[in-house]
C-alpha cells in the first residue's frame, strides 16, 4: 500500500507543482537570506577573534595624568602584567575637510598592526594609515601624506584590534572615518613630531596592558589609583585649581571598550535576530503548506474513506500526507544553504561592516550549526505543524469520509439577518475558509513585522541625522586636561563627569553635565537638587526611563554609585546626559567653586594645546550622524524585499486555495448563468475586506511590537531610540498593501475561467 501511496505523492507534486515550487522557492530564499546574514555575522565574529590573537590584543588600557616612572613600570611587571606605551597626539590636518589623525608610535608587542597592503615603516619618512581613513580619503600605498608640514610616504595600510571600531572618543555614537583615523610612525618620527609642537591637543599618556600572572584588572587599577602626583610638578596652573591627587584618569577593561570587538558585538544581534526570524517565517510557511494538505484531504475525502474501509491505517495516511511537505521543505532548505554557501550575496551583506569597522576582509564560511539549522529546521517544523493540523482531519469514520460529510462548526451557523445576499454570502465564504483567511492575515502580519524592522532601522538613522543637527547648538566643545584660572573669552564653562550604566548586557558611558542655568547651548533648567535631575531624551529612550523613575549610575573611578530621580526629560538626543546645576555638581563631587573641565563655544578658542584632552566640533557630530543611513541601507533593502515577497506569495497561494476549494460551487452557479464579474464579486472581492481590515489592524500592532523588540536589536549602539514615523508613512504603506492585493486579485480572476459546468457532472452522486 505504501508503494501505491508513494506514487500518489508524485502525482500530487506534478498536479500542484507551481504551488509547492512557489513555497519551496520562498523557503529557499528565506534559508538563503538567514544563512547569508547569520553566516556573515559568524564570519566577521570569528575573523575578528582570530585577528585579536594574531595582533596580541590588549586586555585593557589606562590613561594617566603624567607618564609612569621606571619604578612604576617595574612594579607592574613584577605583578605579572605587561604594559606598552600607546602615547598619541591628535592632529588636525590642513586638508580640505580638516580631518583629524591620531598619531601613534608603531606598536611592538601589544595591539600590533595587521597590514592589509604594503609593509611596516622603516624610516622616519614613512607612515602607516588606518584602513577606513585611507579608503574614505582615497589614500593608497606609495602616496605622499602631509603631516604638520612634512611629507611622509605611505608604506602600508593596516588595522589594529584596539580600533576595530574607529571611534574618535569612546563616548561617540558613531565612527566617522572620513574625518578621523589612527596613523602609525616610527619612534624617531614620533619624537620629531613631538618636538615640532604642532599638535592641537596635549600628548595623551595611554598604556595598553596584558594580564599574564595571578593579578587581574582590579589589582592593576588599585595600584594605579594609589599613585599620587604633585600638582607643583605638573604644568603651572592657577592657584585655586584643584588637581586630582590620583595619577589615573581613565581605566578601561577590554569588555568596556567600545572600540574593541565592535564588529563582533554588532553581529551578535544580527545572528540572534536572523535565527529567530527564520524560525518564525518557517512556521508560517509550514502552516500555509498545512492548508494545502487539508484542502487535499477534503477534496479526496471519499478516496480516504475507501482506503480506510480497505484496512489502511490512519498513521499510514498521516505519513503519506506529510511526506510531500517534509520533502519539499527539506529540498528547499538544502538548496537555500547550498546557494548561500557560494557567498553570492555575502559581500553585499558584509559590505556595511567593511565600510564602517576597521577590519580586514575575511573569507565567508558557514558554521556547521547553520547547515543543520537549514536542512533540519524547515522539515521538522513542517512535520510538527502538519501533524497537528492533519490529525484531526483524519479522525473520522470511513462512512463519513466516503459520503464527504462536512461537519458544521458553530462559527458557520451564525445568523446573518438584515444583510444583502452578496454581503451575507461573502461573510459565510470567509467563515468557511477561516483557515486560509487566518493564513492570509498571519502572513500579512509577519511580513509587516519584518518590514517594520527595516522601517525602524531607517527611521533611527534618519532621526539621528536630523536630531543631532538640530540639538547641537555649540560649534566647539573642549575637554580640558587642566583649565585656565579664568574662563577664556567666548567660552561657556561646564563640568562633565563620566559614569557607567548597564543596559542589556552592555556598559555605556553616561555623562553628568554641570551647567549654568543660562547656558546658551542647552535649553535646560537643571534646578538645585542633587537627586532630582533632568536627563536627555537619548538617555531616557536607551534605558527606558520616565519622569519620576529612579536610576543608578556607577562611578568606576571612585567605586561608588550615584542615585537620581528623573525630574524632567529634555529633548536632547546626541548624548547620554544627566544635567545638573554646575555649583550643585561641584559640591556633590567635592570640587572648588570655580572648577570646570569643559568649554562650549560658538567659535574656535585660543587655548594652550597642552591643556586640552580633545576637541569636538559641531561638524564632527553632524557628519558622524549621517554615516548610519549609508551603512544600514543594504539591510533595509533586503528586509523590505523579503517582506514583500513573503506577503505576495502567501496572499496569492491562500486566495488561490480559497478559489480552488470553491471550484464545485463556482461551476454550479455558472450553470445558473452567473457571469465572471458576478462570480468575482461573490468569491474574490470579499477578500478585499479581509486584507483591508487585516492591514489596518496589523500595521499599528506590527509597529508597536517591533518598537518593543528593536531595543534588543540595537542593544550595543550608544544612541537614543527615536524610531518615530510620520503618519503619512502608514498611509502610504496601507495604500501599497491594497495595490498589491488588487494586482494579485487580477491574476486570480483568470482562474475563474478554468471552472466549467462540467465540474458539477464530475462530482455528481
């Protein structure tokens, strides 16, 4: 009997080839996209991990106010901890865009340069340029690179693992490689630059460390914090300026450094979302297939009843009816992963990462678990869904099946009084085909959910670019190493202190900003409280805060926590700010009455570079915010295309099933003289209301659900979560859905001609 049933499987496949081919194609496409996206993420993750080993990536880094003495270095070495100087200068070039380069000495043992092109510099006239900065500024090996009036020959293009994410500052929201990048020169060339006194800011005394003994990060941090400095031995400053006694200014463990493994952290979300999204889509498609199988069972009811009467068991028929779905989904999954393994789309998917992060290009590979996922998950889901749906259909007596008896469900006995014949007919038709109707609505909803993922990506990028431009009122922001006694003319003094706050497994920098009440660059009234504070919209969005909420930030330097209550949320989107009155903040932090460490201004200030940590311009912020859109567009296009295809295929196939199941009835009313236009009105046009109402409900729900999910998808991004969309967007999307429906409907109208009165004669008793 199984041999006979297997032959029927082939006949069923031949008869409904387009149906299964379309679904198999969608499944293959889904597997292809999932494997390509997740495989690219895994490739980049493993690639950066291997690169970290090759270049001897640091375990952390620290910055000090003055360089360590030889005795300090010896003490640290005796702790079993290796350190290496990564001192640097930031220099603004006199090129067209006034780009900034960070000048390092060539590393010897920790965070070594990986050369993509060229070689290590061998003389004081050669230089290595970081990959992203080189590409954005069209710099190649052999070019002449001018630095502080001196020409260097570019000997190599390279990357370092400690600048995987080439952020200018660790608190930056985005990398702007057009305007910033690290460069590496020999020690001789570095000393020559140092003596030229051309730097824009003072030299930064940064050390990278590697743990190799029994000591850990905290042991090193404690030792460094205990190192004291003598203010008199530092650069002359005002009498009332209060120096920190501790030499340590910044201490960053590897896991807290956003520059390190930035690519890997970004891809963690892609991998998780890709796997989950694939499962959701496959469940939908498995359910769609089950609708086809149920249709086959209902149309072959008398045959099944006859087979039962001949002794065929229910489990034999169950295996028979799930064979085709399992085989189709297995083949589709295999085809999808095989095509994905060629890497045909991988460069486009990974392009956004290669065009943003400072990493070499890695060879695309698919890990074993993705092969198993692609080949096993679709058929297993198809088997589970189909068994659950089909089993009840086969739980009937042989006589009932032979007579093709149709059990009237309560939902179909609804009284429809006071309605026109056409309206009542359409409603009953919808209730009769409730399974197909549900599949259409569910397919629409899941398609819109995928589409909203793309929409939120676009809205976030677009809103960041707009908000950063509108919210940044200052032209220059100076972070000071030691400020002058008097605030320079044209500068607005402020006090900034950086703490940490955890969200979804990531630690983010949160800045407590002390400002005057009349600060022209921030429309904020901070009040006089140490507890009740104003927070930026970016901070409130990222950490889910509302007015009245209490929250805590961690002061890693002092190893204490600060507790606050949200008094007000300010529409400031460019940074995670906690606004306080500067005098209140000075008192809270134990500072003098005139202390400040930040200057805001609307013009460039005449400040001694030795006293400046960093300079941030409005132009830097605005240009940096615009890179998000270019990076995300390939992903946005892929998600939009995938959601459209899923929507169209599911809608077409489900509406086609509705028509096919009504073939006898359509043929019957043709006997009574009904025209195609009238038949369409009864059997097809009613679907318009399903789609129209379903879209009206699904659109806002999909947006709300995606808004809840989206923070987890961008959990590693240091920015607010403004994903608001104008109402016009929803109107346009709704219109597009209806247009797609009408296109699909017009294609299905042609099927009405295939049903003839002869169909009635074939099914007569």
